[in-house]
């Protein structure tokens, strides 16, 4: 039952002075010095002690590891939500405020931080039985929960329906794309600055490319760009000098196709350049937006989707056998 890992310490009878003066100190010495520590906390020790006492009372001399594994998995499963969201088995009160990171390079890793904490919490509590079937089932359940967290932290990234900034709504949302801003450019007019005139704010939409134009003066031609009807990122007005011969063209360096993505059920615009000869229209989404067809699962289908010559090719990322 104990695999030979038993330490015996003689103790004086209970309720005698020697019991408190000598026996308890000898027992503490045996626990701290002669026995290797295998418990992470007092809670894990108390849980193991209760299990041993229960087996002795039931005269059950079978291996204790299987019951210990089942007990640990049951506790982790009941606290899985807390472990994923908070990185620990129980939510603790704290007055510490969230830190604001000023380093742009560091901010890129912020959305993955709670996911990494959740994965660390699950793995650290299952290191003793990593090959057990119950642990593998628990890990699959944790992966599903962590996948939902990742999906909730992922932003759309498509072009805003009004301006040129990226959509900051949840990935896979069904509403119009929005940057949640004013959609107006807040920079000063480049032409007014160059000519030394009083500064005026740019009259273009936020996130546009090229020079800033207040559009209050005749800085540029002002006619509609010849690609305005067929491009999703066209700045609409011609940026050439007034009276300049040739086609009217805005200052967008590369015009993207504005046709709808060829993937069924996808409403995002194509992001392939207009001058590129393409038959299949592909948006900036790299994964299939369709929900999983398994009953009870609402996650997105995790496979890369590639459009080639009008055909949809799905390449599964991985296969999981349960």
C-alpha cells in the first residue's frame, strides 16, 4: 500500500508530558528531515492523510495512487473554470491594480498571458500522473476551455466599415466591423504645414495612407479616383495636382479588391491587390469561420483555409483522438 515508504517514530502515551515535550518534536523532525517532501501545500498533505485514514478504516490495502489520481482529477475538474480564468484553483481577493504596460513589444504578449497561466496551473497539478487516462481527459477539457478564452481574447482585425483602422471587436462577430473610434483623422494637413498656412485638421478618414489633406483649399485635384468603385481601401479623392493630365488617382499606394470573400458564409472583403490576376477572393482571415458541427460544441472549426483558383482547400491543423 505504501510501497515501503514508511517512517516509524516511537511516541510516548497520549496526554503525558513526554508526548508534548519530546514525541511531537521527534515526529516533526522525522517529517521535515528524514522524509522527502512530496506535498506542494498543507492542503495536499491533508487530502492525502484523509485518504490514507479512509483506506485504513475500510481495510482497503490496494494501491493508493489510483484513488489519489481520481481525487486530484475530480478537484481539478470542479475548479477548471477558476484555474483557466484566474490561474489558480480558487479566486483570491486582492487590491492590486492591473498594470499598464508602456512597452509596445511587451503588449503583444498580453492576450496570451491568462491562457499561459491557465495552462501552467493545469499542468503543474497533473505532473504526477501525466500518462493517466483521466489526466488526458482532463487536459482535453482544459484545452477546450482555454480555446474559448483564446477565442474571446482574439480581435477581428478586418478593416473598419467606415474608416481604414482595424476592427477591434471579437473575432468572428456577426456585426459590422468597427474600430470603436471617431473614424476621423486627427493629424494636421500636410499641405498647409508645407505652405506655412494656418494649420487645419485632415479631412480624410482615420488610418488613410498618403498625405493629410484638409480639403478646405484646392491642394489637390479633388476628383474621384478611377479605382474608387472597385477598391476597399481607396482614399476616394484624386491626390494629383489640379489640371494634371492622366487618370485621377488617390494617394493609396496599393488598391485592394473590394469583392466579397469567396468562402461561403464569410462577409469580409477581399484583400488581394486589384492588379493581381486572381479568380478566388480571399479575406485576411486565415481560419475557417464556420462553427464546429459536433453537438454541444460552439467553437470555430480550427483548420487553415486556402483559396486557390476558386476552390476551397481546408488543411486541418491537428487530429485529436479521444
